[in-house]
C-alpha cells in the first residue's frame, strides 16, 4: 500500500472573494520552490491537469489563523467548501463530525 499523506484542517481564514476557472498552476504562485515542486509532483502522479480551471479562494489579508489543534480529514471526499461555525470547529475531532447533522 502506498504511503499516503495525512490531510487535516489546520488553519481558518476569512475569504475576501472567490474566482472561478482559475488554472491550478496559479494556486502555486508565491510558494517556496521546494513546496511547489512537491505539490507539482503529487498532482502529476495523480494525473491532475495543472492548466484546468478550479475555484480559487482569495483570503482577506491578515485573517489566516492557526487552530489550536488539527481537525483530521476522514473519508475520501475533498476538503472544500467547509462553511462552518467556530463552535463547530472547536468541538469537532474530524471532518466527519463536522458534516453530521448538516442538511443541504
């Protein structure tokens, strides 16, 4: 079995605005070269099209805050669009708990 990287929510931030159909390459801009190289390799290994569009969240400057503890990601679903309250974040041990009781 391949060694899988752990996934967790570690920070929160206020979103200033979103852009759609942004090439995935743009999300790598401004990252240190070693991290950028690792991410590109990971995406290439998974067959991700770096030129394909995705939703890009532009964070409000100075709003990024580290959580006191990580919230582990459970399951195979992507970790996007977590719109949640601070109290839900503080009481959740993992992302599965965050989704409980939420109706679409």
